[in-house]
C-alpha cells in the first residue's frame, strides 16, 4: 500500500496545486468559526437532488432523503457544532454559504482519498465494517437489534456504503500522515545535523545610525549634488517633434505653461500645471544627463528651456520657478536627505565607515575586551543561546538562531550564508570579520561551542518525527486532490438555489 501510494503521489504531484481550501489539513479535524442555524431550502423541493460538482466523476450531491452520503453528513456535522448559537436573519445566507462550502471542500478531499484507496486496491473487512455500522444502532452503549431490523434494506445498504467509503478514505489519510514512519537512521542523521552549536555575543551597526557629522562632511565636499531649486515641467511621450512644437509655442506664449502642462504633459505633475515644487540636483540624476542638469541648475527665474531627452526616452520642457540655491547643511532634513542619498547611490561609503568601527573589535582577545571596546563605541553587545547552522531558522531543528535580548535583530542574519560561515569558522574566543546584513553590519565574539548534546538527544530525534508528521498534515490536501479531476460548480449552484433568500 505505502509503495503504491507514494508512486501515485510522484506521478501526479506536478498537477496538484495549492487549492483554495488549503486550511483543511485532515478532513476529520475541522475548526469552523461560523454560526449556522440550518440549510435553507430556497424553495427547493424535499426530493430535489442538488449536484455541486464532481471529483473523478463521483458527484458531490445533496439529497435530504439520502442522509447517508458524506456530503450530507458533513452538512449535519458542521451545523450541529454551532446550532445552539443565535443567528440573525441577515447572517443566515452568508453562514449557509460557509457551511455548504466547507462541506463541499471536505467531501472533495474525501473523494480524492477514496479514489486513491480504490486505485490501490484497498478493501475493508466485513468484521471491521460490521463494527463501524453497529454505531448507527447503538442505544445506551449496546447494539439494538430492533432498530437494525426496523431499518429498510435500502437504507441499511446506504449505511454500509457510507462507512465502507469513510473507512477507506480515512485509511489513506492515516497512511499518508501517520504511516510514514521515520527510520532510526534518518532521525539520527537529522539529530547530528543539529551540532555543532555555538553561542555568540554580537554588535550590530545599523546603517540608519550613520552620523550627521559624516553626512554634513559629504555635503560640504559635494555641494552641487544637493542644490535646490523650484521647477515646473511638461513631459511629452509621443514624439520629439510634438515636444518641439510645444516648446516653440511656450517661447512665444510663456504664460500658457500651466495650461499646456495640464493638457499635454504625461507625468504626475500635469494636474498641478507641471509644478514640481522644490527639487534637488540629486533628485533628477535618474531623469536627465549630467550635462542637462548643469544647464537646468544654471537657469534664471522665469526661464523656459527644452527640449531635453530623458534617460527613459521621453522629452521634457522645464521652467525655472526659483533659482538654484546651495544646500543648507545646518538643517536636519538636508542631512537626512544626504544620508538617504548615500544609502541609495554611495552605499559603499556608509559600509566602509561602519566596517572600520566593527573591524576594530577584532583585536579583542577576550569577552571582557570585546565588551570594553563596545562600550568605548557607546554600544552594548547582544547575546544568543546555542544555535546550529540553520539557514532560514528551519523548524526541523529545535535550536534555531535566537536572540535572547531582542527578537528581531538577528532576523536578517539567519538568511545570510556569510553569517553562518564566519560564526562557525572563527575559533572560539575569536571575533568574526564584519558580516554585511540587510541594513547594517554585524560582528560577533564566539563565546562557546557544543559539539554534541550534553543530555540525551531523544528530544532532537523525536522533534524530527513530529516535524515530518506535521509537514505531511500540512501538505496532504495537495498530495491527494488533483485539480484536473475536479469539476467545481459550487458557486453557480449555490446562486441558483440559495441566492436572494
């Protein structure tokens, strides 16, 4: 059975996508968060059979006179779970949909498992089936022969069919989720991957902490980059000829700039008559060439110049609304702008500044020296517990990279190969080279190492078994349900029979 099931999985796995009911894990365990008082008939006669779809040719149908179908039983089971709750008339139709939709999804999953069981040649013994059927005729904990004999033969046949199919589908789920026994060798291999483990003390240099003094020094060295002026523009995307015509018109009638910008410009400023407001030289580096920017930032108030070709292939006409001014390096917003510019265009300058500070700690010969040098820089080291080489903090290992002081600071480090390479290649008692993370640098002192479990490693081995089982539970729907075999007409049928109540 297991071999045949796994062959079926491999043959059809590529066709099985994540279906929209992905929250269902095992069809026998469903948490419903909706309130329901019953399924309205919407004028449907008591004998009307409603077919909501099919799976592999097997219908998902509702017929009140046939209560022993899986779909009908799911409707009753889900309704019973919340029947005692109070529901307003306004809620009724919405909650009806939720109950029926959930029952439909569960039934499709049941039919997919049943098909796999039938294809694999599974069968239910008469003894096992008899035991299951007896549940329908139990009173006060004992089998009621009178109830059994009073049941019409056709209904008894439906009951046996329902339990036979339910047992088969449940057996498939059990085999997939609980029957994949993890070998001892596999458990041991995974447990060994959890070592060696190390714990570290570390410092993080956040690029956002780049000093204003450094930003000011860069601004003083490159004042032209951060000059400001006020501009208006008209952007033409149709052709250069069209842009030249507009430019010639503006040379004769400059007072029409706002009018023509609203009518002809194709950029976000068009609705404001082309007004861009205050712009910095660096703002336009991605729009125009250096030569064009030099020309524009030399304009006098009221000048209209064009036609400039943008780096993206459009054409621009500009008007100077206020002449260029040198940056005010005493303003915080100016220094913040320079810092953002450096991070966007000259990131290496920021990285080099912090790398110099971080590399200085490599001279530390002990944890005490590491902490003292950190204090001299105005920083306090963070710490971790023991962790293994666990890229991405995979749950398969019970000892992920974890920060005992701050739950977020190492979030980027767990996705950095350089972090693990340097932490696990640097000798214990040594300091790593700086690791470039997203938004900062990290330098670590290797505090200690464990090469094997100090206690019985049963927990690590059992944890993998638990993880493997949970993985199967999470993926069992995708493993079983082949969307190419599914005919889902649920929404269409629901609207036809239930909408408008």
